[in-house]
């Protein structure tokens, strides 16, 4: 029985800069680094409470997911961080120089508010920030 998402791996060109981003900018708890000689990698881990897996598919064959699938095929599309104050998080990250795909949060699944950080601000990874509605 699958009970939780173990991790999402992101290939990064500058490990120290990526660690700093996830610790300082997103406030995630850093657990340290370790080498995996068999895989010829150095790893860094950040643990978070329970999460979910979201499968995304183009609605009516249109939109950004359709373009993504046409260009890249299936695969990891984005990471999503939950926020309890999306406006404050967006302002803080904009002050740090992050670029967003829109000027302000917009409606997302489950009546949430969402905004995406441009992948060029995060080593090529699309990051979503999500503030759930009071009901979820």
C-alpha cells in the first residue's frame, strides 16, 4: 500500500544555490547532504508533511498543459508549495528577484489561489504556490 510521497528529485546545476533557495526563500527544513557514490550524485533533502500527487491533463485539449505535453510529453510538470498567506509570499519572493508567470494569484483547484514562479528562477523547475480555501 502506498502511504505517502517519498520525495521529488530535482537535478540542479548549483547545489549550494539550490539549498539556499529551498531553505531561505521557501523556508523548508534542511536535513543535510549525502553522497551516493553508486549513482555518482550528491543529494540534499528537505522533508515536508504529507502531500498529494496531482495528475494534470489539458481541459478540452487546450491551455498550458496541452502545450507542455506537445513539447515534452508526460513527466514531472511542477512542484507545489502550500502557503497560508500567498500575497505575503509572492511579495517576499518578488523582493528576492523571483519572476512569476502572472502578476497576481488566480483561482486554482478546490477554490484555492495559485501562482507560478517562472522556471528560470528555480533551476528550470516550475514552482506553484497554492493557498487552499478555508474549506480544504
